[in-house]
C-alpha cells in the first residue's frame, strides 16, 4: 500500500519545521496543509482542527489515517516506520543524548517563546513588544549556552558526528526562529558552524519557512 502522509504545518512554526526537515531528509512524500496561526484568530483554534489535535498546535501528522501530534513523537515515529537514513541511533546512551539535546529545545526554549505564551504575557501582564523580546532573548541565551556546551562534546560536521540526527532537525529549526528576535549567536561558534553545514543540505533547504506554500513575508 502506498503511504499517505499529511502534515498540518505553519511556515513559521519551528516545531513544524523540525518535522518538515525529517520528512524531506527521508524523502517521504507528504501533503502540506497550512494552519495559519494568526489569521481568523488563529486557525489552530477552529473546531475542525481541534477535533484532530485538542492541543490546538502544529505540527500534526496523519499517516495512513493515524494521527499524531508533538514533533519529537512524530519524528521518532517516522524514524521507526521509515528506517532509511536513521535520525536516532540504536545505542541507548547516544540515543538518550540526542533526545536530551532535542528536549532542551522542545521543552526548554520553545515553550517560552510560543505564540500562546507571548500572547498571555501581553494580555495578562501588559508586556510590551520590547519586554516580550527581552524575555525571549534571555531565555534563549540561557538554553543556547547549554546547547553549545553539549555540542562541544559531540559535534563534528553535524550535532552528533558525521551524520544528520534528530538533533540537527531541532537545531536548524530553532536557530531559524532566533532570527525573528535578532538574537546574536556570536557566543555560540559551534552552533553557527553546524548550522552552516546543515543549511546547505537539500532537505533543510526544502523545509525552510520561505520554501513552504503558505510562506508570507
Ligand atoms: N512541543 C510541541 C510544540 C508545538 C507548538 O508549540 N506549536 C506552536 C507553533 S511552533 C503552535 O502551534 N502554537 C500555536 C499557539 O501558540 O497558539 C511540538 O514539538 O510539537
């Protein structure tokens, strides 16, 4: 049976970006369904979408009728179903180290800069744009410094050695998001070097926000 894959995504969503990289890296064809996170009060809050994903967040993936949210769960699932070009290693410690790296972004930095959190800072605490930017920047530096340290132990061409892993999917997507806040990466030479390497790869180019059907300037 031909696999059918649909990805609900928003071009600017870093969590969706991670999954797009994994899909392109593994050469898995998929249908792109755009969910505009700002238009109409946020299409993620519409009943039809929330029936699929009660979290009201992208990414959301449907594989042969089976749905899944959360980018890390999705990428692990894809890696199991499509084992070509593995994004996780079998070695338990190495695998846990890759997950550790992904989680610094997934459950460390990204939730603090997520749209709903920034909206709440504004509506409940009257935070200005400058205050929100400073909030995002400070949290980024806290976590980016730890990622840089981790990479100094494991990086070669990519985050973990000489082949792409899930960590590279998370890093590329996150670093892309820092551009929106003009966060300086000067203190993170290894992160910068790896991003230069990964962003040259075809899969990473195809997955970039500007190459998505719903891209807007
Ligand atoms: N940990 C989740 C994060 C998902 C997430 O935060 N998605 C954001 C876009 S990057 C979202 O849909 N935000 C909608 C909102 O904040 O209203 C994942 O990895 O999938």
